[in-house]
C-alpha cells in the first residue's frame, strides 16, 4: 500500500466516525454533482512526495454520570465521581493531543489523475440524511462543499479546496465540521510535489528536490525520494536506486570498508566479487577441493549462482539499520565470495596470468555511475 493511499484510508476512517451524514463521493455524479462538468486536476503520473497535516478537535466527549451509575449501580457516589473525573481527564488529554498538528509525509507512486477526488467524500451515506453538494473544478483548481442534515438535526459540512499551480505541484485543504451532541472539527492540509516517473528513468537534467527544496544525496536519501531513478549500469544493464541500495547489504560492514570509503568504489567491488564468484561456480571450482571443503567448513552448501545471489541481496538486510548490520546471511555471502575469489584466481599459474585474469574481470564487470548523487558520501554503516 502506498503512503498516500494509507493517508487517504486513515483520513476516511476518521471522517466516518466523525461525521453522521456524509455522502460517498468517489465521483461527482455519486455525490449529486454534474459529472459532465467535472475536471480532474492536471497531475503528472508518477511518484509524488506528499505531506498531510492533520488537526482534530472535539472528537472525544465526556462520559455522562448516568452511564456509570447504570453500569455500577451499587458503587459509592464518591467512587463514581473519582472514576468519572479520571476518565474525563484522559479524554481531555487525548483531545489536546489530537488538536495539535500531526504531520504525515512520504512518497506516493502510481497515484491516479483524479486521486484527489477519491478523498473528497467519506464511506457510505448513513440513513435518513439529506445532503446538498456544490462542485467547481478546472484543471487548476477544485472546490467542493457538501452539507448534510441527519437524524435529530445533526449537521455536517465538508469543504474541500485544492489548487495546482502546474502539473508538478498541488496544495489543498479539507475541513470537516459536524454538529450534534457536540461540535467536532477536523482539518487536513495537503502539499504535494511531483518527483519523477514511477518507472525506471534517467536522472532529470534539473535534479529533483523534496518539498523543502533539498536535493537528496546518498543512497538512503535518493532511494527514499526517487526509487526508480537509474543510478548505475553493470554490464550495460541499468540499475535503479531501489535495487542498487540493496547491494550495500550483500556483505558485512567490515567487508564493505575493506573495499574502500567511496560508495561507488564499494559498489564496484561488491559487484566484482559477486561476479567473480559466479565465474568460479561456472568453472565447477566450487565442486573441487580445497574449495569445496572450505565452503563446507563455512556452512555453505548451496553454490547455485542465482540462489546465492538472491539470498545475499534479498535477505542480507538493510546496511543502514544498526539492528541488522551483520546478519548471518551477509557473513555467509562474504565467506562464499572470498573462497570462490581465491578459487577463480587459482587458475593462474604465474603472477602475469593472475594479472591478466584480474584485468579481464575488471573490464568485463566495470560499473558505470549514472547518478553521482546516489553515490555521494562514504561508508557510514
């Protein structure tokens, strides 16, 4: 589930319990608007960084004394008063926390062009409610006002306003007020910025920046903001940020540091060692002693190229997570590569032959950096 969709669902859940008589509004027609005149805001397809600031007031109300009296009719009045006071104090604390602005921010990819319209209503209409709906929309602005009256005279008003200065930016707000036994209000302030395509793409001529205008540098920052950006090529094949970052988790931190301080040097060495290990397996060296015995002593019995590489890169863990820096899978992969590295170069009978083999594999498996921003920095895990 994308970050944006989780925000939308979370908002709808709050609104569902908050409002007694909102209507379903996945389309203008469903809410009583004229679908023929509805225009989706002009949004680029792809990945968006979205920030939603939420504030809610009056959501929780005090428990009446009669509720507790009926629940525990034999309790002493002073005990009931103390219980009611304590619970209502908790209600006040929770309401105070909900009223404070809460900010949610993250990346939303593959959002549909009319995803904003998806959020302009609530779940299902409650019975015996009457609503009016006014809608104004163009490719640059969308305004909607829904007013409902439910049973007992309860009313709800939802006002939504969104604008897009261009196809790569939008801002907006949703304000919801319901009046029944108490007045409750929820507000959502939206801010969105297009980051890039939700498919492999080259770095943009003008580097992408986040909502604060900061240009991401390093594997973590680039992957978090633009995961589909092509950052390198190995053997002519493009690697996107979301995949390239996993490479750093293939070996333990100590091994990565042995490969150098620069991240591009580390990535090159990791890939080179993996592919040299592949070469050794292809040459059946893993089935010959002393390499077979060494692999067995290290607890490595699966030498299949694809299985070993998948295990190392898929389950090696996150190199930036201190809890999972040196997992067993990662240590096993480092041992496998070290043994098969020696096995591969054991084919050389002289130093000159070894140098020739080294030159061959370095040229064959040379890495091309496409996005220097991704490899900015040094090994810090």
